C-alpha cells in the first residue's frame, strides 16, 4: 500500500527560491489595499511601497471599474508584485488587511471563486520569480496609507462616471 505523505503548503508565509541561489538585496515592504463601494461597485486599489529604511519608493493607486472588493485586493497585490519585479527588488514583504487574500496566498484557504482563481494563479507565478516573499495580515488601522490611496482611486473613477 503506497504511503500518503502530507502535501506541503503551496504558499507558506515565507517562500524562497532553492538554497542554491541565496536571496540577495534588501527587503522592500508594500502595504496594499483594495476596496469597492458596493460589492460589486466602483473599485480601486492603493499601495505604498517602502525600502528597508522606510523611504517611500512608490505610491500606486488605480481605479478598476465595477469590481468586487476581493478583486481589488488581488489587483493591489499584483501591482506590488509587478513593481518589485520591474524595478529589481527580489525580496518583498506585503502587508494587507484582506484576511481572505493573505490566507489564500499562504495556502490556508482554498480559492473557490472562479473570478479570483486567475488572479491567484498570476500572483503565484509572480511570487515564484522573487528570491524571497512574505505576506502578512494587518488590521485596517495599520494599513491607512494604502487605504487612503485605494479611496483616492475610487474617488477619481467615480468622478469620471
């Protein structure tokens, strides 16, 4: 009878490339948030990205049209992953107030939504391109700058409509 060994988590809190290529370079930290006014409704994401010393590297903010809150949360994650990869930052820490997204990326929750599955899969591919990655959940009050940027995106989009 074949033995069944437990499957490792696809996305532990800290995932790294194989030890043959040590993680290099300083960590950057991205606080990201997404929101929708209504669910679905006018949606946007915001992200504040800082270097290891706390200096702001970028503020990202984008209106997404009519989407769900979770779609917006994943869009924020994808934007910070794109920033890190495009700007030569191989070590990324992400802080989000979306418990659902964080737990899905960590492998604690399954991705059941057919709308979120492609976003999750894309995030997974981008995370695999980094040398090191961490994602943590924070309460909303510890993610104020990203929340402000997400609200600015929704405000801009709603004025257009």
